[in-house]
């Protein structure tokens, strides 16, 4: 495997055992825990000016802090997304600045590309012929795109409620699509059954592959650089399985440990009231979530009733000094429309949970007038054009 110098192995977050990337490609072989790529930061020599000298064109510009070399990477120059200043929103929320990290500007229109580039590179380096996963939609589309690029076959299980764009594009990328009646849990069960029957499939499922959160950590690297190394007061993140939140917190710790910044970045989880296991766990002071009984939200990307990595999510929120907030679907759709109409930025339905959550946090006095609040726009709004347009229709527009 074409690994980088500082990448020293995969550490199990439960039993602490370390594995060679060639001997473990999914969960911990000993205990089934989540594996986390570990870096020996003493081997990383990276300064602010080194980074300033590099073009801002792809997340692989942080090559020292990714597991595989840029030469080995299955990449379409994902990442390097814009951070858009939104003064009207800042005024409405009563804060100094609102910035939107616009992940809609990725090859398949969402931040799932940052995870897919690393996970598919790992699969390719491991000699896989097929990658497979269940997803709410966007991760499946991203995996099928990167698999196509690496000439691997992809097997994608989506629930019937996944939006049309993601289903169609899996096929367009040449992926093998299975649509499963019901919700994400049903797609997950069908995927597990198929995986048991197909030994050659390499899973790139959320927190099964060790690499998706490691790819997504680059969002916070970029953010800190784009903010001229000021730490924002809040990053509000639409949270499903928590891959991005856990990844960003990891990235912030790495930059702090490298001496590039002094502080961690406060991470706020935003969810819909129709499925808010993480928010409830934060409110109840738990270390692990309780599965949500009747998930029901229009925000398919964050309708994850039983997020297996919740201990990592909750740790990240507490350690970073962040928080959690849930708002209703109606408020979320209203926020998507408000951001599009007043700031121009197009946010998908799931993504708008971040905007709606930020408004909720502002209303309950979480922010001060000097604060900088970053909204993570995880994906392009036009993937959800029908949902957003129907919301206007429901209001008689
Ligand atoms: C996957 C997804 C999320 C949730 O991401 P996690 O990292 O699993 O919490 C949020 N928004 C969109 C658009 C997504 O596709
Ligand atoms: Zn273990």
C-alpha cells in the first residue's frame, strides 16, 4: 500500500489495539470497534506559510495528514470549497459573521466526496475489485463515482425514499443499484445480507471503513486556513452518522497539536426533531445515544436513528465546547428557503438543519454579538429542488 510517512496504523477506539492498514480494512479484527487512522505528528513538518504556498485546489493539498499518497489517490480534486460570507444572515442572527462552508461545490455535489476519495483509494490499494455500501443517497452516489474512476465495481443499497438524483446517478456511474423499500435501516439490513453472500465486496460503509471521517477532517483544515487561522465560535453541522463532525474534531486536534492553532473548534450538532438521538443524548448528559423510536423527517441525509459512533460524536461535542440543537422540519425547510432567498446560497433539506439550528441557537442566546458562526452546507440545494419547491407550494407560493 502506498501510505504516507506519518500514517502509522489504524487504532481501535475501543480496545486500543493498532493494526497495519494491510491487515485491517474495516472494523477492529479483535473487538469490532471503529478503527481510526493514526498519525505520528512528529514526522509532520507543516507550517502556515507552507500551506499558503500551495494552491487551494484539492483536499489532497494536506498530503502529509492523509493516509495515502497523492499519487495513489483516486481523486477528482474534491474539497477546496469556498467559505461564503453572509452578512444578511449575520445581522438576522445577531452575530458578527455568518460563513457558509459550501460543500455543494464538490464533484458529486456533497461532502461525501471527501470520504469517498480516501475510502475508495484504500479499497483500491487493498486490491479490492468491488466496493459496497448502504446509504441514504449521497454517499452511494459518491462511492459509485469514485469506484468508476478507479475501475472498480460498486454495489449501492439505497432506501426507496432516497432522492431521484442519487439513485439515477449511481446507475449513470455504472454502479449496481439496489433500491430497498423503506428507510435507511431497511437498506442496511439488505446490504448486510448481500455482503455475507459476496466475499469479494469491500465495504465502504459509514464507520466500517476507517477512512471516511479521515477524509472529511480536511473541511476543518480548510476552514481554519480560510479564516486566516482565527478559530470560529461555532461550526453548526447537520448530523446523521456524525462522520463529518467526528472528522472535523479530529482535524482540529491535529492542527492544534501541530501548533498551527491554539484552540479547538466548537462543534454543534444540528438535527431534525423528527430524529434527534444525538441532541437528546447531549441534553440528557449521556455518553452514548438511545436509538430513536420513530424516525420521521424530510431530511433523509440525517435521518439516522441509531448512529453507532455516538460516543465519538458526543466526545467531540463536549471536548470542543460545542452543543446540540434540534428544530422542526418546517423550520428547516423555511431556513433553506430563507438562505436561498436572502443569501443566494443553495442548501439541501438535510443541510438546512444547520441553518435552522443556528437560528435556534441564536434565539436561545448561545451566541454573542462578536461571534463568528460557520454553517456547514453539506450538499448542493438543487439535489432537493423538488422538496424545497413543494415547501413553497405548501405556503401558497
Ligand atoms: C450524509 C449527509 C449528512 C450527514 O453526515 P454524517 O457525517 O453522517 O453526520 C448531512 N448532510 C448531507 C447532505 C449528507 O449527505
Ligand atoms: Zn478493538
